[in-house]
């Protein structure tokens, strides 16, 4: 498809695809979401296919012509993948280099060597926050599980006292901090500033991770007092490496894209003149694409070469990192298509019209919508994408900080009460050797705490910004 035809497609999709009334549109939204939920939960259909079918059902019930619905969905998918797909891929490459080079293990070992018995849970949440910044939640779990199990066993800790802080740090990063897929898509959907969202996300993430991690782990350890399963300790990535990168250079590499994006946000605030040369320079330096691309190139030397990788080994590591994210990219893209179908059907305008009479803040409304979809589908990413599409029109009247807070409200809602329809629930259950009831009392409650503390922090920030 040529560049011209993509623009024509997007322009065509921008036209309203239906003139249905509010009642019909409301039914269409419920029908579309219900189909997605049913296909994912009951029929175990992949979320990518479920989102496509749900979008078609939404358009059909809303009375839109099928060709218009298909065009709208295709435009949304293309725009979303173009806007976030490359960033997700770069994040995956950086995460793989961090893991395979032993850099993640170096961070873990260095911090644990300096942590005492009382500070160990705090060390675990710090490790998870640093390691989880550039990598996906599932990858982070795989990286940290050996550490959690070994620390719990050697220190004679309850597994929950060590495991919950690590899970909290990873989950908070996944739901609130770019370049994770959910926050990136939400930022794109509501037109928020990435640097501002990142800065405010860190402000929200710190107290949220503390409450849901080290603080809650005290109670979780009393409710579920289990020891590390002997048969679940996998080998670490760096066990077969002769050398690995140093702690300082590894942390600097991981934080490099964050620093570049935050620098752009600070310059935007300080200069506040798009025509100023300094701001133009930082607009390029701090763009997510350039920041992550720079970090990946730097990581090839600071992590890959430092671990003794040849050019062939580095190339193989990069190639190996891209395969596992195909499913994530497809889900994110289809979610963008569903979002665009919602928007083009007029659902956003409907929500604006209906919510005018409500005495409910936009931030709380966005959180509640994300919570509902999260509970139904079990997917934080699907919840984030769908909620962002529904409330995107409300962001037009928000200031830059409040648009960023809207993204964080959606991200907080997307983490609410993980249960049996969430793949993460079963991943944690199996790795920690728990039964369903124990997982609900620990992991599920922790996720709910993250969601509730997150929205409370967002609402408090909205009062002062």
C-alpha cells in the first residue's frame, strides 16, 4: 500500500460511519465488547481475532455499512501499529539484550549484595522497577523468578514477602510507564505528551509500588505462608557467560531512553516555544523512536560487547527478540482498529453528550471503564486500548498534565483484580506453586491495590496540577 493510499484511507475513516442514535450506539458498544469478552473467555479465541470480530459486530449493530466498518478498523490498525509497533519492537530488543548479556542479573546481584534482611523486600521492588522498565511483564517474571526463589530459600523468607514486591514493581511498570504497549497506545489515543506522562507516571508509580509491594507483602506472607517450590528454579541467563556488563553501565543503558524523553518534557516546559532551536533539537532527541533506537544501539556495545558477544551473537539476539512480540503487536493493532471503529461510529461523542450531566470526573470515568473491561476480558492491554478509545474525545478539553493523568487513570484501571481469565494469574500461580485460592488472596489483591492506589494518586495530582 502506498503512502498516498494510507492517507486516503485514514481520511475516509475519519468520516462518521453511522448516524445511529445514542440508544442504538450504546447497545452496539455493549454488543461489541460482549462478543470480545465471550470469544476470549468462553471460546478461548485469540484476542487478535476476537477484537476483529467484535469490531464488525459493533459496526453491524450500530447500523454502519460493512465496507465502512472494515475501512475504519483497517485505518485504526494501521495507525496504531505505525505509532507504537516500532517502539514495542525496540523495547523488546533492549529487553532481550539486557537479559541475554547478563545485565539484568548484574543489577539483581549488586542490589541484593547490599541489602540486609529488613530491606530485602524494598530491594526486590527496586530491582523489579529497574529491570521491568524496558521489558514486558511476562519476560520480567521469567527473569526475576529465579532470584525470588533463591533469595526466599537462602534467607528463609516467606515466598510472598519476597515475591509480592517483585511482582508489584513489574506490574506497575507494565500498566503505567511507557514504553510498555498499553501506556503507549493510550498516549497515542488521547493525544497526551509522552514525556509528561512518563514523569507523572514515575510520581504515581513510586507510592503505588511501595504500598502494593513491600507494605502489602507483610500481610500476604501471613495469609499465604509458603516456601519456594524446589523444582521451579530455572537457570539464569548469565550462568553460562564468562563475563557480563558492569552494574553502573547497565543501569545507565536502561535509563538512557527515560532520561532522553524526560529531558524533552523539561525543555518543553522551560522553553515553551516550538520555534526555538533548543526545543527543536530536544523534540528530536526526546522522541520515543530516537530515544529507544539510541538505547538499543548503545546497548549493543555496553551490554552485548561487554558480555563478549560477537556481532553474529548480537544479531541473533536481536532477531530472537522480535518473534515473541508478534502476538502483542497484533493484539495492539487490532485494539487500535476496535478503538477507531468506536470513534468513527460516534461513540466518543455519545459519551461526551451523556457525561455532561454527570458529576463524575473524566479521570474517574476512564478508570471505571478500564476496570470493567479488565474484569471482563482479563487483559490489561485490551482494557487500556478500549477505554482509551472510549474516552479519547473527553481529552480534547484537558490540559497537557491532565491528559497525561487520563492515561495513568486508564492504566491504573487496567490492572484491577486479575483473576482466572488473565494469563498473568496462571503464570504467577504456577511459578509460585500456589493454588487458585492462594493466588486470589495474594496476586489478585496486589493488583487491586495497585489499581486503587494508582487512581487515588492520579486524583490527588489532578487537584494540584
